C-alpha cells in the first residue's frame, strides 16, 4: 500500500509508518511527562506500544479489516519540514459509522505535542486534513472539542468551522460540535 503524504508550507502529514517510531515515542513521552494521558487523534497510541498501534492503524485503514467498533481511518503524523521533528498527530475518519463518532468524535481528531503549541501547527494540520477529507468525498467534516479547549475552538473556527451543537460529554464537561467545510485548496 502506498503511503499518503500531504504537504503544507511548514509541515507534512505523513501516514503513520514504522520509520516514525522514535519521533512518535518521544512525542508520547512529552505528553505523559506533562500529565496528559490522553492524546487526541492518536488512534489509541496513548494506550498501546508502537508496533501494536501501527498494526491497529493498518487494520483500521482497510474497510475489510476495520475494528467493528471504529470507522475506516487514516492516521497521520505531522512532521515539521525544517527539522523532520514529529510535532503532532491527526486521525481522519472516512465516515461516522459508530455512535461515538456521530455524537462527539467526528471525522477528525488531532493533537499537537506540548512544546510545539501556539505556533500555528494545529491550523496547518487541520487544513491539510480537511483537504484530504474532500478527496474522500466528504464535503463538511464534523469535529468536536471541549468548550474549555480555547486553542482548539480557535483552530476549528479559523478553518471555517461553524458551531452546530453544545452538549455535555460522557464526563460531564461541555463539548462544542462543529461542521467545517472541506476545501481542496487546502491540499496545495
């Protein structure tokens, strides 16, 4: 299977592959060292070792082998072009085929490593992912985030997101749900 790579101005989104292991594990340690035990958009990388996780991503990228409680998805690492550092992750779900995604998770989940936040990378990552969604035939992507996550709210709105719903998540925290137009020009 050919690896998918989406190229932006400062970053590339590279479909998860074995050669990302060192950078990915460094990023994971950084999240955990900062007390962040959940890595959004990581397709459960926060709960598995790299090899098992990569196998899981491969299974979930194929409609014939996708886990029954998930959707076909493509998981990318965001790699900064200047120094090849893994700076984040983003998971693009090809459809909203399970209740969790329909209610909260949406088409796209993402995270930027703590030391690389507030540098505009999340916006670049999301724009590239929206272009990829468009190539899959998705015209408007659903995204969800906690209302208290001001950085994610700004990122989604900067990419054209329109808030369609406010509701409590399963943990009781308020979530915002957005629809974001998928534009092909983001893939340039």
